[in-house]
C-alpha cells in the first residue's frame, strides 16, 4: 500500500503503514496476523510516541480503524478502504464480521 513494506513486529504479526505523513503526529498501521481459526485478518493500530519511543496501540477491528482514520483524514480513509476492497475483489480476501 502506497509503496510501503510490511515488517514483522512479532512472531507471525506484521505491520505496514496505512497512514503516515512527515508533518503529522497521527499515524495508522495495518496489522496482519492469524487468528485461532487459522484465518489471516487485518486490523489497525495507531502509532504513538511516548518519551521519544514509538509504539503501536492495541489493535482495533478494521471498521473502527477506518472510522478513526476517517475522522482524521477522509481522503486517506477512502484510499485505505479502496485498497481493502481491491484485495477482496482480487479474491485475496473477503470482508466479513469476526465474531467474539
């Protein structure tokens, strides 16, 4: 997405910027991992700076992540949604609700 690369941040957990701009303190990342069923899921996490250290927030489901991004930058949220829809259209994934 946007010429960014995924990086493994923990065993079988990958992150890639969904929104990150040089002059903006807000950032959002795709988080990809497998759940107990063995399916791969995409969630979102906000980038956070604290005492000069960068970390990621607790993951949030894609709908919540898109809403957070949309409240910050509507155009970027639309671009991320388009990207996720393209994955689904290419039969590389499907949108559906994950039950607790």
